[in-house]
C-alpha cells in the first residue's frame, strides 16, 4: 500500500479522447498547483475514491502521466469514475483520495491493447477497493469537500 494522497478541483476539458476514442471517459483535473505533488508520484495508473460535489462517492481508476500512446507534451490527471452517469459534469468539484498504485505508464502498439489494459486496470481497482485496507478511505472527509 502507498501513503494515500489527495487531489481535487473543478473538472476541466481535456482533449476529448477518453470517451470518443477509447470509450472510457476521464474527468480531467487541472495540474495547476500540483506540480510538487505530481513530481512526488510516478506516472502510471492509480486507484482510489472520488467525491463529486452533489452527486456522490465513486470508485475510480486514474492515469497520471504523459499518455505516450498519444504523445502528449503535458502531464495529465485523468480519473475514470466507475459509474454510469447520465451526462457530463464539467466544472463540478471533484475530489480524489488516491490509495493504490497499479502499474507504471506504458506505451501500446495498438489502441485495442491499450483499451484492454485499461479494462484490466479497472477490474483490479474494483476488487482492491472492496478490501478493508482500501475501502476504509471512502470515509475520508476530504471527499465531501469539508476540508
Ligand atoms: P475530456 O478529454 O474533456 O476529459 P473525455 O472524453 O475524457 O473528455 O470525457 C470526460 C468527461 O465525461 C468528464 O469530464 C465528465 O464530464 C464526463 N463523464 C461522464 N461519465 C464519466 C465517468 N464515468 N468518468 C469520468 N468522466 C465522465
Ligand atoms: Mg478526459
């Protein structure tokens, strides 16, 4: 287990690739103000809990990094909330407690293999977050926006 850490802010627009190209929407957070925190944590895939103001609490699996497949030049923070929403929630306050690390960032030879890996990451996150070691963090007050 890793030492849990917090990150949050309003959901911002990304490149619009998550849902359209991958079928996997990711609610991007701004990296502004988080450069120190991000340099402390390696790029890769993490999991944890997400609090979305007004809407509720969800499991999430998150990529932090450069997205080598897409040749990004800026680091991004992209949590996929493991829930079916009726619509978008750009601008809403999203708070994350990051509790576990799955794997380093990797490049993939095809979009299909990238998508398959993300679904494998999701299954790992789903299962891990049911274990008391990780499930207890759903009660973290940070998620509710009170601190
Ligand atoms: P962008 O590049 O702007 O982040 P995406 O294709 O990654 O676009 O879609 C992400 C957006 O979709 C989020 O900002 C959010 O408003 C919406 N969304 C809907 N369902 C989810 C979900 N389960 N997880 C994350 N974002 C979701
Ligand atoms: Mg996104």
